[in-house]
């Protein structure tokens, strides 16, 4: 119902504008220029049937200012300064505008006319065809309401109604507008079209369909039918049949290169890989399936009920319906309810479901923190199955507000079960510092042990027991007797202050730091 009301009001405004424009033009047309007969093979009169009329036949030619009129025969009302032309009617204005038809009524006083019957208008290598055209040569415009089509070397454009502005090389089409080009179909209810530049301007909800593979939607912008470049500036979106859907405030689309540059409130949804990439600047190349997003860039991985939110200064994506590679560069932070992390750069490849963290990586799960030189997260059935820490590895679990159970070594494997830490295996110079408790939960001392390898078991989100190979009894110290330098492993650091607490916290920035030298991070 709203759509019908909108179309009715739009048509009323269209008519009022046309009538007002013509009325103003005619008020200024104070000087009436006569129509001159230049040629006719025969001339006759029939005062009874056609008083004050000259009946002309055979190669009839009229001139009115810079306009010439050609036809087979005509009734010329010289006193009224009007012509009714019949057969092969041809109007020529200047050297660029040609109007053809079968019947014409033309008023030389107002320079207004109506031409009917197989009407065509030629200008700028474009041809408009319609059944009836009203025109005003004083304002250099015309319009039709019975349907029309415009042809040029590149396109076919059709509409129910049209306004033609000859001097401005501009056409305004409305009502069931369709533009057909190279493997392209454009549909809208109103469109402005420059016949010289071959550019279509969007002024209403518009859809462009490419070979039934790509659908573009916008409510404002323009489309160059020659270069196939487009600017989409209102509710812009591009949807591909491979499952990718791009939205942004503005999108520059280059069809020949299959490239899109998006600005502000970008949202690229990949329904196949179940990922969404967001930001405020993006460049996407369909050839090569590459993408780059900056400025508040983040990606949402929503293959599980608990989505993962990951931010980086720059996000790069590459892949098709079979695989997806995502790289985050600079200030990487991610959050999921059961897992959080930060590093300087990160990669994820859907083919092996491995998340790789580079340069000062840190991971948190419940009360446990893992960090090292290089961290990899392995997934199984869309869940984190194992975390591998190499180069050097540190695991810290908070026993209480002041005490920390610690594990350190050269390599660490942390195994997950039901999205919770189950056990930790450490290889190479394994050291553990552990605070055992009695049945009442009171700390009974500090156990420090060293071995080549160890396995720490976790129960109820806390360290439960430790098995060392080769076996090592370790030393249980009363807490007040252990030297202070023995209460922490050499690489101990606790980074709770930089841990993302929620999905919005992934955008919090910190000064650069190095976990290996315990440099404190200061929030900006």
C-alpha cells in the first residue's frame, strides 16, 4: 500500500514540475517568432473544411529559429503559427538532436508540440523509442508517459515514464525502470541517465544483477555503463552467490577488476565459512578472493554458539567456498567466553583449523594463563582440542589472590576437554611451583620440583596433581621458609591487567611489551 501511495505522489509531483517548468518558460517567451515555410511541392486551400489553413504536400520543409521540420504533408496555420505534420516527420534542432514520428502537432508561439506514431529521438549516439512524446523546444525538454526504450552501443534502457533534458544530455526515467547492459540487469523505480557520458545516477532503491552471480543494492550513487565502475552511497551492499555478502556506508565497485573498496561500517559476511569481518576501511578482490580491512577491524567466527571476536590493526582474508585464510597484524586481541588471547600477529587457516599466534602471545582460559614464544591452537569438531606452546613455555594458574601455581619448560601441550583445560604436558627443563592444600582448602606449603618432563592435571579449573618423568620428589617448603627467589619460575609473569574481559575489550590498546622480561603494560 505504501509503495502505491509513494508511486502516486511521485507521479503527481512529476506532473506539477513539468507544468510549472513549461508555464515559466512560456511567460518568458514574449517575442513570438513565426514559422517559415521553406519548401513544398504542392500548396492548396480548402476554406470550408480547413479555414485559414495551407495544405502542403511533397517534401515539405519548415524552419522555426534554429529548428527545421521535414514531413510528407502538412496543414499550416500561418496566422496561428501552428503546424500539423503527417508522414515521415523529422525534427532537427542544431546539429545533434533529431526527432522522428508519423504525426506532429506543433505550436510555434509556445514552441510546444506532441509527436506520435513510432517516435524516436536521436542524440549522442542514443536512440529513444516511444509511442508519444510531448516536447518544449523553448526549455529543450520532452517527456513521455506511455512507455519508452533508449538504445546506445552499450545499453538498453526502458521505463514507463521519462523526462528528456536535451541541452543537459539528461534523461529522468521512472516507473518500472530497467537498464540492460553487458551481462547486467539494473532494476529501479527512478533513474537519472546522462546520454553523453553513459552514466546512470541512482535516486531510489536500485538492484544490479550480474550474470545471476552478483547482486548489488543501493539507494544512491552512480554507475558508469562504459567502464562498469559504480559508487554506492546509501544502504550499499554486494552479494555473491559464493556466500559472501558485503555491506557498508559507501562502496566503490570496479566490475572489470572485480574489486570493491568499502568505507565506514563495513560488514562482510561469509555464510559458508561462518565468519563476519567488520571495520571502517576495506578492499576486496573477487579475483583471488582477497580482502583487507583496517580501522577498528575485527572478525567474528560464529561456527559455534559461543562466537569468537578478534581485533587487529589490519585484517587480511583470502579464500573461497572450500577454504579461508585470515591474518591479523598488529595489536591482536580476541575474546570468547571460554578463551581469550593477545599477540602481535595471528593466522587462521580453515583447512587445518589451526590458529597460530606470533610475537609475545598470551592465552587465558578460566584461571589459567599460557604464554611463550609461539602458540598454536588446534581445533577438533569446531572446539579447541589442544594448545601447543613452543620456544619457551609458561603456564600460570591462580591459586588465590596472592599465590600462583606455575609450570615452565621448553615445550608445552595444553589439552582441552569440554572447552576447559584438562591437563598440561611440559617437555624440556620442566619446573613446577605448586601450592598444595589440605582438605579444608588451606595452603600447607610450597612444592618446587624440576624434571625433564611433567604432566599437570587440572580438576575443577585448578591444578590437581603433577606427575614428573623421570620421577622427582621435589621439595615441600613451609611457605615462610622458602627463599623469595624460589617462589617464582624464571620467566614468571601474570598479565591479568591486559586480559580481554568482554568482546568490546578487544579494542583496548596497550603499549608494546615482552612477557619474557616482565615489562609492565600500561593502558592508553
